[in-house]
């Protein structure tokens, strides 16, 4: 404090002139510092509470800790350090500058504290915490200590405490605060009810959120948005539209937040038409120009598979930010159109839009999906240059991209460069090794992950089960499956069953594989496909036909089921049945989207579909392919004519 007091030894400025400078300082927070203007004079004559109050406001808004400390020293020197209003303002400077130890020390030294003091500390520590960390004393002791000091809380106290309790996600704490809100009569305050609804929504306690909403006498737009936000997930899509209807009846049109939440709910299956109706309202009320709303619309259309409408919405945006570009890139990446996603990424760079870690994670995933090796290397170099390779999301995407591009060594190096891998990082390298047939390495990584205290999830178990399946490690695969279901209490998905069926089928245990197939909650094409593959290897068509016929009864409109049966008949050379099944597929199913494959040559990706003759070198390609097929037929003694036909 002596150091700060010495800074006060050279002040000479008429009080009227000094106070007249404060509005200038207040309007320019980019000044080198508040103290350089204030403390460059010779004498503190005329300095009073009004001056310190204005100067402390400026320091708080500018987050000038040096100015705040010097002003604190000035109040001590001039005998104003016990003025409660100034103490509260100094406390405000400390919490906004994240000097929490200094804030607590000042708070403890205050002889008198009022509700403003408590609100400043509580709200300041919550809003300006370091990485979301703040002292739990503000939750468990604030109201009790305020009562001991005969200080009654106000609505700001409760909004601050409710926001602080979000960190703990403890329903007990929230309900206790709710009781205090009712006791002190603040439930009718729109700020408090808004905070209660928000926190109940985050705790998925929708029933309590509705209770608070129904008891609120005054509902402004923020309260309506809060209850709408609680129902913005796909689970409550219908209820969200009902709430908006009531909101509209009470004269509220809504704002950009309202419509973005409504559009989020339309990502649920069966709500595309509702989403288009909301889009119409957005245009009607002139919210289409809002970047948040337009980006949410793009995401909604992408999740419903309507890429053209997503593209149209993007094209009609008058201005775009990073979120808009990330959304359209993610849209095409989610639909498997990695080349188009990469085109948008290049266009984004051309418009001098700087990508962030989310952009690069999405585009790397798209590169992996289309096996774009050269682009993956270029993006890796860009990540290192821009120092974005330290993010876990980009590291995970790099592992995925290199794995899909066939470079397991690069994927392994990227994993080794991660100092603290999370579950996604471990799962990425486990799946990468399994994808490349390195089952032992995949299992080793799984064991290392568990030894590091990382709890495996469905995806990590799927990766290690897939690795065991491809390597024929029957007993080890069964151990992992039992570990997943018994030790970790994870309910298997159809993909897990498919791995188990494939594992048993490859080893010749067809009866056991069929029992697993029948024990599945739902017949799934991927599991049936794995079982049919095993039946082909062991030339057992009886089990395969029975499984496919059962699947057709459950899902008669899915073309993949007919394709499985058709391929089974083709394997046995029953071409009449092949034609019959293909005819049934055309009658019962919509147009089947053809599968495609691609290869990258000198940075260009060439895509092919079945019987594709549109490539400019297709005649040469078919000549070479036919030559390869005849060589395979002559060199192989175990391939039948049907096998050659399937190739």
C-alpha cells in the first residue's frame, strides 16, 4: 500500500478541471491507462467522493487493475477508505480484473457490508471467474452470512447465486435457492424467474421450469425465450411450437433467439415441414438477415438432408461470419460430400475469413471421408503454422483423416504429440489401428486408455470390437463384449452386435452367430450383412435366407435389404431369383442411391458409381479392369463364376 501511496505524491489539478476530464476518459477506454491521466499532477486538492466514484467506474469498465489499485491507495491516503460506496466500487474493479484474492481481502476488511457489496462480490466472481472456477463459499454461505449481518438479499443476489449454482449441477442447491426466492417474494421478478427457468432447463428438470413459468405473473420476451429454450431439444419439439403459439397470442413476435431455438427443434425427424413454416415466419418478420437465424436454418436443412435449401439459405445471406461458413462446411461434410465442403473452405479463405479450430476439424474430417491425402497434409501444415494444432478437436480430426487416408504412421505421430488425450483422442487411435487391421495395437491402446483412468464409451468399444473382428480374435472380442455389458453397463447397439456376429461367423460359429442375431432387440441390416458374409464364407445359405426374409418382413421399403438377398442369390448363381428380388425392390422402394468409390491422383479426386461410363477415360478403365478380372480368374482356383460376376 505504501508503494501506491507514493504514487499520490505528485498531483496538482484544479478539481473542476479534473472532473471535466473524466467524461473524456470514460469515452476512451483504450487510453494507455487511467492513472497516467489522473496521477500526473502535483496535489490532491479538491479530490472528493464524486471524483473517486467516477474514476473507479472508468477503471472497472476499462478493467484497469493498475488504475484501480492506485485509486484504492488514494482513498486510503485521503481518509476515504471507509466510505462504503467507494469500497463497493473498488471491490467491483478487483472482481472485474479477476483479482479474486484482493477482492476477498477487501471484502473481509470491510466493517460494514450492504446488499450492493454482496451482489458485487457474487455477480463479479461468477461473471469474471477464471476458467469458470470460483469460490464455493458464494453458494453455501452467502445467504446465511447475509442473514447474520441483517442484510436482506434482492433480485440481483438471487440471479447471481442461481447462475453460480449452474457449475454444480446439483438439483438440491437449486431447489433450496428456489425456496428462498419464494420466501423473500422474488418469484414474480422477471429476472429471477428467467434465471430459475434457465437453470432448470440446463438440469433437464422441465417440469420445474414449467412450474416457475406458470407462476410468473409478468412474462417478458426473455422469460418466453427461457421456457422455449428448455424445450428446444428434439424431444420436446411439439411442445416448443405450442409455447410459441401461446407467446404469439400474447402479442410477442419473438426475436432472433426465439427463432433460432424454434429452428433447432425442427432438426427432429418429422418436423421438416414445421421448419419450413418457421422459415416463412422468419422471412415475414425480417429475421432472415440475422446471421444466427440463417446459420441455424442451414443446420436444420442439413440435418434433414435438404442440402439444396441449406445452400440457398447460405447464398441469400447478405453477410456471413465464421459461424455461417462453419455451418455450410459441416452441412456438406455431414452429407458425405467432402469435395464440396473443401470447395467452400477454399472460398472462405479467398474471402479473407480466418478459420478456427472448428472449421479445420470439420474440413479434416471431410478430407478423411474422401481420402484426400495431399489436402490433409496441407491442412496439417496450416494447423502448425497457425498454432491451432494444440486443440484436441484438431488433433482428433488429424488422427481420423490420416487413418482414412491410409497413413497410420502419421496418425500415430499425431496421437503421440497430444500431451493430454481425452476419450475422443484415445478412441480415434483405437479405431485407426483397427481400421488398418492392427488389432493388437488397437487392443493395447484400449488397455492404456483404461489404465489412464479414461472411461470407455460405446464408440471406443466398437473400435476394439471391430479390430478383434477383422483379426479373428474370437475370445478376446467376446471378453471385450462382456466387459462392455457387465462391467461398464453399456447397452450394445446394432453395430456392436454386428461386430460380435461377424467375429463368431468368421470363425465358423454360425449357429452362435445366428442366435446373437435373433437376440437383438431390432433386426439391423448391418448385422444381417455381417451374418450373410459369414454364411458366404462357410457356404451356408439356409441361415442367410431365413435372416433376410425376416428382415424384409420388418422393413419392406428399404432397398438395402433387397440388395442383401439379391447378392445372396447371385453368390449361389440363382439368377432368376436375383431378377425377381430386383423387381421387388423397384416396386417397393424409392430410387436406390448408388454406392460410389473414389481415388485421388495428383490432388484430383475421381469418383465412380456402379456401371459408370461418364469418366472421360472410362473406355481405357474398363479395358484395364477386364484384363485384371481375367488374370484373377486364371490365377485363382477358388473363385466361382458368381464371384467374378460380383466383382
